C-alpha cells in the first residue's frame, strides 16, 4: 500500500514537472530567479564595484558606461548595490516564508487533524491575527523588535502565519477524509506519524504554490518595512532602504529611485509567474 | 407528412489537445410535425452534440460545424444570423437539459427564470410575463406562489419541472429533451416523463427525445433513430426497430437489456468499447465490435439504405445470409 | 438577515478584544522609555521616574493591560498622546477622514477598473486585449505600491508638472495617491474577476440562458456576473484591508497627514498610545468592512441568505408535500 502510494506520488511530481516545463513563461520566470540566486551567491564576483566603495568625485551620476545604473549620493555604484541587495531580499523572503510555513503549517495541521476545541481555539486566534491588516501587523511588530535582519524576518513571518495555517488546515481536512488515513489509523499508527508521514506530504502541492506567491509578498513587505526605516538600515544595501535614501533626491535624480524598485518588481514578477505556473502544473483542473 | 426538422449531412467536430474529435459525422435525420423521435445511443455517441447543433449552442471554440444543413420549417438554421437564430431559440425550438441540478441559475428566482424566457420572445410587460410564468409553474405541477423561490429550495424533480416550464413557456414547435430523466430518482423519472408526453400531446409539439434507455423509448416515441459514433445506424418507426431489428448494434442494445420473461439466463452485452472519436476506423465504425464483420466492412463505410417503408439501416450485411436470426 | 448581522456583530467582539490584547502587548514589548522620550535626554532621573509613576508605566503588564481594556471598552478612552498630551481618540479621529477618503477613492477606482477589465478579458479570452490586460495586471500585482507612487511623482509631478507631489490641500492632491493605490489593487480584482467569470461561463445554467434565446450581453451581465461576483467580493474586502495597510505607505510617500502617516511618525517617537489606538481603529474598520462583505454575500447568494431565514424550512415542507 505504502509502496504503491509512493509510486503514484512520484508520477504526480513527474507529471507536474512535465507540465511546468511546457509552460514557457514559468520556465522564463525560473530562469530569472536562477539568475537572481546566482547574483546573490556570487555577488562579490559579479558586482563591478564593492558595494560600499564611496567616490566623492562621482556622486549622483546618471547611468553611463562606467556606472551602468549610475551612482548614489555617496558616489556608490547602484548596480553593485542592487546585486548585493538581492542577497538580503532573497534571504528575507526565503527565511520568513520558511518560518511562517513551519509554524503556520504545524498549527494548521494540528487544528485540522484534531478538530473540535483545539481547532476552534487555534482558528479564533488566527482570526484575531487576521483582523489586523497584514502590513500594519508587520509594521507594529517591526517597531516593537529592534531593526535588523532577524527581527525583520520574524515580523514578516508572524504576519504570514495565519494564511498558511488556513491553507494547511483546509488541505488536512480534505485529506483526513481519505481512506488511507483511516487505514493507517487501523494499523495503529500514532497521530504524529500520521501527520508527518501521510498528511503533511500530501499538503505539499498547495503549500508550494502558496509559498511561491507568499515569497513574493514577503519580499514586498520587507522592502516596504525597510523603506519606512523599520527594517534593514542603511548603509546595508537593501532595495527598500535604497529607495528610502533615494527619496530625498527624487526631484533631481530619478535613477536612484527607478532601479532598485525595478529590481523588486522583476523579482516579484518572476515569483508570481512561477507561482501561477506551479498552480496550473500541480492542479491541472484549476486551469482556465 | 411535413418535416419540422430535417438534418442533412451534418458534421460536427471538436478541436482538442489530443486531436480532432469527430462527434457527428454526415448525419441525416427527419422529424415530422407532432411526432416524437427517440435518439438512442451510448454515452459519447454524439446525441447531445446533435441537439446542441440544432440549437446553435455548440461551444465554439472548440466545436465547429464542418458541414451540412439543419432545416427548420424549410430554412437552414446554420445560415441564419445570430439575431434571427436567437429569435427561434427558446421560442420555436427549445431544449430540456440533462442535469436539473446545474441547469438553473442559483441566484435568480425560478419564476424570473421562466419569465425571462417569455419576455425575450413575447412583447409583454414585466407583470404580464410574471403572471404567465406563474401559469407555467402551475402547468408543470408547482404551486404558483413559489415563483419567488430560488433553485436551491427545490428538489431535483421539481427543478426539472421548472426547466420543462422554461422550455415550454413560448409554446415551441420542437422540444429537444436531452436525457431529461437520467439525473432523477426512478419514481420521479416516471412522473416527469408523463408530464412531458402529456404537455406535448396537448400542444401538438414535435420532440426529439435523447436517451440511452430503450424502455423510455417504447413508452413515448413514434420513431427511433439509433446513433453510434456520430452516425445514424438504424432509423425507423418504433415497431420496425423493435420487431424488425436490422442492425447488429441495435440487436446488441436489445441483447443488453434484462428481460424478465426471457428464458435465457445471461445477458448478451456488446463486446468492446465505442471507437475513439478522434481516431475513427476507416470502414464501418461498428466493425471492430461486430460479430458479422467482413472484409468490405473494414474497407468501406456502408451507406444508409432504405429496407422497408421508412426503415433505414447502415450495414453492408443486411439481407445477406443469416438474416432474421433471433437476438 | 437581521439575526445574521447581529450574530456577526457579536462574533466581532471577542476578535476585537483579542486585537486589543495583541496590539497592547506588541507596544508593551517595544523597547525605549516613553517617559525619557517625553522629557528629553537631559532631564533628571527623578523627574523621569515621577512621570513613569504618573503614566502608570511602573505597574505590572496585567494591571496595565486591564486598565487599557477597561478604558477602551467602557469609555472609548485610548489614553493620552505622549507627544501632544491630547487624548489619542481626538488625535486619530482628526486624521482618520483623510485615510478613509483615500481608501474609498482607491477602492472605487480599483473596483471600476478591475471588474470592467476582468469582464472584457474573460469574454474575449485569448484575444490580444486579454493577453495585454492579463500581462499588465500581473505587472501591477508585482509592483511595490510605494515605488509606483514614487515613480508617479517623478513622472507626473517632477517631469510633466501636471500634479502636486505631496500634501493634501485640494482635490488635485488626491489624484496621484488614489490612482496609484487604486490601479495597483485593481490588478488583483481584475485577475479574480476574469478567472471567476471564466469559471461561471462554463456552467450549465449559462447554456440554459443562451438556450432561451437571450442575447449574449444580458447572459453575461444578468446571469454570469452575479454568480461570478461572489468570490470577487471576498477579494475586494481583502483588498480593503490591504489598502488600509498600504495607505500607511502611500500617505508617507505623498505626505498626506492621515492616520497611516500618523502611526508611522508616532512609532519613531515611541508614542505608544497613538500607535495602539491607530492600529486598533484600522483593525476595527477592516472588521466592519469584512462584515459588510458578508452581508453583501447574503444579497448576492440566496443560498447563504436562506440559512438565516424561515423560508427555507417552508420550502422543504412544500417539497415533501409535492412529492
């Protein structure tokens, strides 16, 4: 039974990957994300200048051959700072979503699996968190915690937990009704074993889709918080905080504002397309 | 007898990812005034597609009518403008759908859904249409004061009555009933069938009844057309089809019905499945399942030939040795 | 229906109490001494201590929490602003209309643009318009709103000089912020409308409507849209929450002295009562908006409405009789 289940599952992922590969825009998005990851890992080698190198003879330069995207108020190369900034954005996006999925997923799984009072209590708690608009909750949390990378991740993750808890709970409720869960209960498997071995792996498809789209949201929130001065602080190169410092020069030097924002947009655009593609690939019935 | 509907050489295809599906192939069919024609066949034989073709409701894309004519009182429906066609649809020709659960709009009251149909085709005020819709409800056996209720407040059988009321609201010349009782409980099936045939007789309407249930056909049909893989394989009066069964497929259909009085202890199901409509055989489409297939059947698709007064069959082997053998 | 609304209002009470607890706790944990902040770095320690005592900051967490809840619930008293020494409730209500105006303008724009584009896209699926509109919508979803605001300032204020870049002194000041917020959230609504309508158009009851001979425009507007709107309404409600959050950023970008900007400014001044009160008010508006969405559901979908009225029972009994 278990073996056969595994076999069909492999087939499922195989099919999904096949469908995804046929989706040109999703593959393009994957390519862009791959480039971004490479940028983030090898930033030191790819960036034309060190990100903190100040050159007071060449401040506020518009894009030129020497500085492809121009320089900022300290004469730092904007392209290099954007390349380095990809590190923080991807890191914040990835780790906050992972944190949110772990906690939200666990809460949702427990809630859906046990039902009854546990479910009721947990879901009312999630309702309370969801009653505060997400951005506002993240802002308050970021304000309460000291500014910095870890706290930024925590603030965004907490604001995202209720969403994942709901997705996983819904998935668990559907899967719980399936007969193989009943079968493993019959052979005396423990609750923990059923949750981790059977239920969570089967929730993977909706979680993956939600996580891809959620990572886009997390990167947006991170840049917004940094823009408000509640996240990553200058001089660390981060897209949102670059925009924050560019603001005062908005009247004269558009390039300082335009390019970091464009970097955010491209990243999120790619994640959104990939998320849509994954949804179509993982659940072909939903496709229009 | 004058024909209300005459279908000539109709072909309908669907373009899908897996290739072109030939749902209806060179179909010929006549429906005389006042007559009830049973269109019988397995799921996927192209019955519903034919009906939707007459209504001009083939979903496009992916469906395309690739050839033929559908004459309604002498005019070709396929050549009419969308506007002229809309004036006929629901007014002169109307359709009763298969699944009453999904065929009514859940957010509009049943009364309004009937009145809508009336107001499209008759110049009536809102109030007059509502009054007439109430009459229609009463006609199909639903109290008129349930006009303002929503579909979810009705049972399946009641919903099907509402759909019948919609279809009959403009006194159509022709009703296309697409398996009107398949989705209902057996006891309700009989009620709904009785209702349909009673109303049909009262208004002298012609009807095409699509079904896969030969028992239903015996009860209310005058003529029968047996459909297989998008083609008519046998056509004739009820008596001709039942007593002088000519096509091997029709025989197979009868062989698949349990008969309480028969002495045989086993049913004789037709072996195999209907051919893939995107990959039809070159010869006769029934050949792969036919116990009497011959070389000619493999090579050439037989024409529909008349073998008796209005009795047609599409088989190379008709009249050859072995004819008249019992089913 | 009235019973339903009453029930929903009752359900809001524990949620809002929970929100108060969460917001209070977050602010309680925020580092920094408000008393020190108010008196300045040069003030003597004894004066700071005295102020802490007056403000009740030396009490335990629970004492402070209970006092806060008591004041909010029974007296609508959100405390005094540390910065201005005025009641917080007056301070935030003074700024709230601007936030509401911005949110309402943006929601209106996003609903009009989003739904109409969604309808055109769905009815002309795979056409060039559909392809362009869906791509633009995807770009819109991906654009950080505050950046879109900054770019709008660069293009329309700095370079074209068409519209003012910041402040809120007349109608022309609202154009850029509400268009930025509205258009960016219209993208989400457009995507939802499109996919929901495409789903509905495939339903059997749409075929029934066409079979009546109804013309295509009425089929879409009368039959399909009402059904398709049900999930779209949910998204609009959620967008309203996002707009309240997003208005914080947009108000900062365009220097509109609304509630959002007030909250951000108060965070940097450690003016905890203002932040608490502000977040609470926004959460309350969000909850009310969700309630309105639920009521709207009832009007759109008779299946929901009848769960709360007696006609359903009557219907059942009748059905039983008829059969």
